[in-house]
C-alpha cells in the first residue's frame, strides 16, 4: 500500500471508528526549516482547536509489519490521551484573552524563507524571531501554534504589539537556565531511575562548556534574546564567549580562552547538525560571538 492510499484508508477508518461527533481531515503541515509532514487532524465539531497527529512514523510502523487496524486504534488512543504532535487553530478570538500566552522563538532565516512570507517576524543575524501561541492549563498544555500574518489582521494589532507581549511573557514564564555541560549531563542521567552515580565522577566535571536554554528545554535558544542576559553571562564568565547553536532548543557557550578557533567551532557545529540534530530542530550552521566589552553579539560567517 503506498503512502497516499494508506492516508486515505486511515482517514476513512478513523471516521468509521470515531463516528460523526468528530471531523477528520488529512493535512500537509510545513514545519521548521522547510520540512513538510503528512498529518491528520481530529476535531470535535463544536471545538475550534484541532490536534494534528503526524502520520510518517505510523506509516513506517505499518510497512514494518504493524497491522492496519492496530495503527487506527493507536492513533485514536493517542488522540484521546492528548498526545498530539501539533495544533491547528482557525481563530484565536480576542487578543486581550490570548496575549499572555504569546511567546517568541528563533528559527533559521534562509531555511524558512517561504514560511517567513506568511508569518510576522524580525531578522536577527542569520536567524529570524518568530512568534507562537502556547496552550496552557488544558489537556493539550504545552502545545504550540505558530502565529501567522492573518492572525494579526484578525486581532487588529501590529507586529510591534505582538513583540511586546512575547518579550514580556517569554523571559518571565520560560526563565533561562545556565549550567555547566557536565552538570547538565549529570542531571539528565539522574532522571533515569536505572542510572547509578559512578564512584569517580571526575568525568562529569565541567570542561569549559555551558548550556543555555529555558526551564522547559523547548525553544530554549530564544534565551539569546532575553534582555541583558548575555551581558549577565559575560560578567559571570569574566570573558567574551562563543555561542554554538546546538538546536532551536539550546545553545552551548564557550568562554574565549584561546583554546578554540572560530573555524574549529564552526566545523563542529556543521558536523553535529549533519549527524545528530533532527532537520526540523537545526538552528544554524554558524557560530556566534558575544563581545563582553562591546556588549554585542555577531554571527561568525
């Protein structure tokens, strides 16, 4: 069964399984960095929020031998549990009611040129500042919706007003974390109940690299935009520093001690992006540099 037939049969099977109380439609969703995914949205007819479940992994499982009816049942189960991959929303209603849930994030400018024509944004070095709405205190808490130009038209607000809301909410509700890489790795390992601390934890010692992200570790590279944060980090490190964009979710900071050259660090970022980062989560192949004295950040192209 090819992918198109699989999706059509899946839609029909879900319609039969879930009945007339829901509307089920197939969608192609353009994700970050120009990546397109096939999805299916399931929406109760009285609701405006439509969860979107991506179908690529289910088709892979089907091709790997998972029976079709089990795929149908699993998607229905994930929908009922609220384990969705994305949200689509036709309207957000009154901006005064949603403005406290507007945030910003950083994405790659060149890889998202087509998308940027449809969304409000600001250029930032080789990146773009984009905006999203985050669902909170619902069964879909944490799910996000990208803000488009037509949302601003609907709300009758300007891009500047949108930024003001995001610039207030993001640092306040998603506070930054700045930790040594060794400390971060240790914390992640300790979250694994099967992990036991080694008798000699010298390998966990910080090696001059630090992780900057937010407490949710989601869109954490946006911490680069937090007012005065880079100046604050410069005072902590007592040095200018390199910024390696390890993903849209976090950055690695390395004090400029002369140990690394910009070309070495750029090669490191490109290699990691090519081999270890999901295509939708790549932020940039460029290294950035924060000059503590000038209090400025720049891309090392």
